[in-house]
C-alpha cells in the first residue's frame, strides 16, 4: 500500500485583483455578521485598510476595528489584546496584515468565549477550538500564515519564539489580492519572500515530506526562485509580485503537511532575544542551514535543481545540491538582506544561549532529515557571526 499523504487547506482561497466582492459573498452566508477588522497601525497609514472600511460601510456590514497589534508579539501581549477585543460583539474576524496580524487573529479565534489564555495553548494545543469565522488577507508575500495551522508567539521569559499548532487555526476564507502587495517596500518584500522560500525548501527536504507536500513545496519554490529578484528590482512588475504571493501560500500549505526544520529552529532564538525580523534571520541562516544538512538532503536538492533549472545542464547530485545552495545565497545577496549577525549585536558570548535555545525547538528539529548534534548547530551559528 502507498504511504498516506495529506494536505490541510483553508475552505476557500481566491487569487487576483479586486477581491472584496468575494468577501461580501462570504459575509452574506454569515447573516448579519459582526466583524472584528483586525490589522495594524502601519497598514492603516498606508491606506490598505480603507478599502475594506469603505466596503463595509457601503454594504452596511457591522464592524469594529482593532489596530494595536505589535510586530512579532509575545503571548502576554496577545492575551492583553484579547482582553480588549473580547468586549466587542463579533462573530467573524477579518484580518488584513502580515504574519503577526494573522497569527494573533488565529489565537483570538480560539480564545473567544473561553477562559483560556495563550499560555494555556502553548502548554496544551489540544485545548484549541475555533469560536468564530476567520478571513485572512495577507499584505506580505511571505509568512504563509493564511494557509498554516501554526501561530508563532514570543516567550519573553525564555527569550525565544515558539509555535502553537492546531488544525482549528485554518481560516474559512483567504483573499490573495495583489493590490495589497503592489506597494510593498522592497526590504519587506525581500525578507518576507525569503521566509516563504525557506518554508518551501525546508518542507521539501523535511524528514516527513510526502508526495502531496512535495507538490506544493516545489511549486512554491519555483515561483519564488524565478520571481523574487524581478519583483525586488522592478516594483512595477505586478506579475512577479503575484507569483510571490502564490508561492508564499504554497509554502504555508506545505508547512501543514511536513513542517519547517533547521532554519526556523535556529531562527527563533534570534527573534526572541535580539528581535531580528523573522525573514531576515531566516535569510542569514538559510545557506548555512542547507550546507549543514547537505549530506542528508542532497538528493532532494537535486530534485529541486532538475525541476527549477533544467536548462542549467547535466550535473552530478553533489553539483546540483551545491547549485541550489548557491542560488539561495545569490537571492539573499541580490535582495540586499544582511548575511551575518554582526549588525544585530550578536556576540560569540551569546553562542551557548543560541545553541541551547535552538535545541529546545524539538518539534522543528524532529522534522530535520539529519539528526543535528550540538556541534552541528554551533557551527551553523559560528558561520554567520
């Protein structure tokens, strides 16, 4: 019998421009929906939230807006935010934003009408149940949060970040509207797309990858590799930006089936203690992580090569693996993302903390094809210091 495989998907996903009517059709099925419009101050100032507010007003949709979410929040901050919004009367969350906004919205949908806290869900994710409908409208082409069953939170007392995982976090509706990434600043576009690329490559090379996760991870990797530099260098290339949106979504779907591993496990301590943006820390670690894993994943990297760069000619498996790793480094360089930790104040004296904290990311490391020793992890961090 063939090995079982699965994908977990949002109920409805739309890709294109001008998708608010799809949101309207969904809300009509909710009958007199009361909406919590969940976003952040930066997006309000950028004007990305106003079309939603205009649509709600024109169509007499009852809504209240909450825009106090902080970037990469801790579980304490999300609990505090929930205490505030739980006073509102809503049965649907429409979240427009990046990964922090969508992850916080997921958690609030689980806390509503319960006595649970985010800490309770960290300790026991099986308690999670969804208590309102969720609609996600991503404004970056990166986190894939609109497709994942994960929510990432900071744990300040440990100076790390951690993921809460539950099928209950899958949204009811996703709108991949290219209008929301047309004016995305280059630096954010680059770091978020590298995050998405790491999702695809890590999932494709994961221990528990399946024929189904492979399909979406490979599609996502190809879209991002082929379009990230074009989108970065030419902000008017809307097709390239749309391709990154779709690639990021595929990366999120792949996470639900196979999961990330070495890059994300080593990235979380950098975000938790040094507050390095998640996409940036992933970019710094990406090449080094793949090189550390190469003895165990070179066959998988060779498959990526064959599918994405067939015109590059015949090579040995080793050469194909090196080609893919060099392409990763090339993309990071051409999108001008930092390639080491010096500018973020990370010192050699921090190495023990980083290694100890990475080793605690057991869920992610369990997905890694190569069993990583303390020395392996130490060498990855040293190589980017």
